[in-house]
């Protein structure tokens, strides 16, 4: 069995950073403001520019041990590591 995958649809009204923080906050059941700065993990501004300029684009990065995938059709998935798989959180 693969790792659990959590699906989110990005808002049309907020930035990629806000959408990611809200989704990860929900996943960890914490206020998004309490999470470490996303900028320490990846360049959201550059990712958003690529996602908006290209069709069928996918951006993948790791944040707080979670594999996050964002697509140009505004779908975001968060893949949690499987316990005992050697993946670190």
C-alpha cells in the first residue's frame, strides 16, 4: 500500500503560498501561521509563475517531510510518508 495522499483544489482568490499553508495546516491540525516559512523549502513565486505560464505543468517539492505536487489545473496533493518506509518527516 502506498503512502496516504491528500487532495486539495487551489483557490482562485489566494496565492500558492496561502493555499499550501492552509492545506498543510489542515493536515497537521495547526494554524498555518505556526508553520515554518514555506520560503525555506521552495520558491513559491517562481512556481506560481511557471504554473500560470505553461499548460499541463506539474511542480513537486518537499515541505515538512510531505511530498507536495501542484498542477497547472489548480489541483494540489500532499503525500505523507509511510511509517517505517525510511522516509523522514
